[in-house]
C-alpha cells in the first residue's frame, strides 16, 4: 500500500494518530512569524479542530540551524521516541549554504541523508511526507544559491521512495511570478527575511500541506482553510502589468 493510501486509511479511522513534524528553523518557527502561528500550529488547529481529530497528537521537533545529516544522527530523539503514524520533514535551507559549512555539503550526500531518514521513518511504521524548502531571496543570501538543487534532490528522493511530496519550493516560486520586474523568484509577501517565511508564509506552507495531503477537502466548512486562503491572497502582489 502506498503512503498516500495508508494516510487516507489512517484518516478514515477513528484511531488517534501521532504526527511528528521536523526540520530546521522554518518548521521550528521562532521569531519570524512575529508572534503569529507557525505552519505546524495551523495544521494542529486544522487536524485537532476542524477535522474533529481531538485525540490526535501533533508534535514539532524541528531545531533552528539543523540539517538532514543532523536529524538522521538524532533520529531517535527527533522522531523515533514518539512512535509516529505520520512524519513530515522540511529540510535543505541550511544544507545548501556554500559559506557556513566547511566543506559544503554535497547534493548527493544530502540526498543520501534524506533517503536514510525515509527508510528509518518507514521502519518506525510512519507515513512519510517530504517537503521541499521555500525559495530564497538570493540577493540577500547569495550563499544559498544551490537551494534549487537541494529542492530537486528532495523531489528525486520522494519519487524513488514513493514518499508523499509537498513541493513548497514550487509553490513559493509560483507565488511571485508575474508580479513585476525584479520580483520574479522572490516571494516578497511570504518572507520575513531572505529565507524565513513570515506569518503569511507560514499560512502558505500550511495550506500547501493541507491541500497536498487531502486535509483541506476533508472538512467542507473549515475555518482554518478559509483563514489560510485569505492570508495568502492578501499577501500576493498585484499582477504587473495590469490586465
């Protein structure tokens, strides 16, 4: 049974589920939402509120500054001890730097770490959800120019392992298209700095997870989905040139 089918089966059951969401500072969610909810918080409300799954547990074990290899090395603490039914991993924003890690991490080594994570999560009995990292304002963070390569590496691992994929990188790239000269590939309305999503960015992240995993359609009158949709729409730049 595929992970998508397994997830659908789990959601159709009344049995309480444990969700573990891990990664780096984007999932950790400190500072850059400026007091607003992170994407994990939004998903918590959607799952345990609007979807009526009050018996579920949603756990955020992400750590600012972490990389795929560090999470694999600390897998038992970050993931295993919670005995999760569903695990999400968003990673790559730190792994891709060419300045702050010596020597820089090779894309192939990164792919191997992500593949190892998937294998260990599956051994723990979890449905695995991989997320590509959001796009970056490379004018202000040129050391992370390889972010697209690392996003593609995650897509490749998802394909080869049949893990579920939430392509946040593609979503953020799409958000900025057509908004005027100089805005291409920079999701201004979603970022708080060069690479950390702000409050609207976390709404976009949560909405993409919900839509990809089928959580958005599970509740026909979800207040969370309506709120997230409105936040993302309000953050969008006008089309340029005007129609």
